[in-house]
C-alpha cells in the first residue's frame, strides 16, 4: 500500500524525483549486505516503474549496514532492514 501511495504521489507530481536508500542490519558480511541493500532498492524502483513511473525519476543507493537506526549486541535489529525515501526535487 505504501508503494502504491508513493506511485500515486509521483503520478500527481510529474516533476518529482526521488532517491531510494537501502539499508540492512549489522549481521553478516559487509559486502553481501551492501549488495542486499542495492537489490532491495532496485526491487522498489522496479515496482514503481511497473506502476507507470519513469525510471529516470528514481535514483537508488545501497548503504548496507553503514547507517543503522539501532545498534547493540550481535543480534539482528529488523528496524535496520529498510528502504528510505528522499525527495530530491518536487
């Protein structure tokens, strides 16, 4: 539902561009987590494209575990596994 709402907002605002930022938790291999975060944002980008949003309006970046919301211990923190949206132009 959130992605459908985003697609609608972008359809309603045809000059709007965004950056999708992918994140993972701190567990596991750093390089594998960076790749996972890249795959995560590419999946969101592809979904938006299927909803009629031009791909050139969507920038992507994968940060892996470099920008956690929560840290501490060697346990997974699900809140670190996310995609964040930044509006780069309206």
